[in-house]
C-alpha cells in the first residue's frame, strides 16, 4: 500500500514537472512582483521556469542586477524546490544554491552584490535616509526555519554613504557586519574603516524586518561640512556623536 502511494506521488510530481517544463521565465517575474508588492521585478526574462535568466530590478528603475538560474530536478523528489544561481552573467550576478521546503529555507554558498538602493526598495521607502554604495553579501551555509535559524551572514558595504533630506551625503568608508543566527534573528555588530566618521553599533535582522542602532562619531579629520550633516541627523552628544535607531518591516 505504502509503495503504491509513493509511486503515485512520484507520478504526480513528474506530471506537474512536465506541465511546467515550458512555462516561460516571465511567469517567475509575475510571482516576484506579486510577492514584493510590485517593488521588485524580473526584467528581460528569457528561458523557462526551469532554466532562465533576466535582471532583478527595482520598479523605480534605480538599480538592476543580472541573474540566471536552473531548477535541480532531483530535489523535487525530496519535496524540495532547489534553485542553482549561475554567475555566468558576470561578476555582478548572484551565485549559490537556494533550497525551499515546507518548513525551512536553506542557502549554500551564496554570494551577492547588491546596490544599496535595493535595500530602500525592499523596505519600500521606510528608511529615514538615502543610501549609496554597494552591499557585498556572503552566506556559506544558513538555514531559516519556522522556529529558529542557523549559520551566519557576512555583509560588507563598500563606498557606503547616507544622506538625510536636504543634506550632503555622509561618507562612511567600508562598513562591515557579521550577523550570526540567534533564535529567529540574525544579530551582529556594525563597524567601519575609512570615511568621515567612526561607526559602532548593532543590527538585528528579523523574519519580516530589521532594527538598527548605531552611533556616528566625528574624528580629527572630519570636515566641518560633515559635522553640520551630523547635526542634521539628530541630537549630538558632548563628543559630537549622533545615535541613530531605526526599526521597520520588510513586508
């Protein structure tokens, strides 16, 4: 009896796979747009759901990165959807393997370069400043489950800069974050090298949002214009530092 059920399940999976084999890659774009509230789109989609390419882009046109993928058919028999990201589109293309099951998402060997503007897009304009530069994200092995997460994520923000409304951009140099899994969140310190100010603080990434608490402190070489920018960001302590906190949802 169990063997008959197993054979029937495999037959259903194979039949569904056959039906979807020629589904255009644009179908994925439609699903992505719906899931992101039409803030992120898959442009120039080519190929099929099983093997295709295109460009992830913000609907506002501020950023765009190439992406190519292929589905690993054998994973379907284990009840998983596994996507292999292919870096053939160039150094800017994400690479790694994403595995989706009923109770977890696993990531292996993820490497991703992402314009800082993409974070603003994901947060739907809820960040209080304009972000510049590029994020370099590496996740050798992480698992996000229903109750807990595991693994770590390394983030490097290159040529980082922020600007409040009506103020000149504040150069932050290279900002680094090492986020380790703690329960249902990824938490870690934030620091920088170079830039016009010194950064210290912590970031916490949750299932549907994030919280940031950082302190920006002027140094001996901080230009007078940057000191005025700090004053525009919030109340200053005796040493001229400004503490910024933010919490928001992605969805």
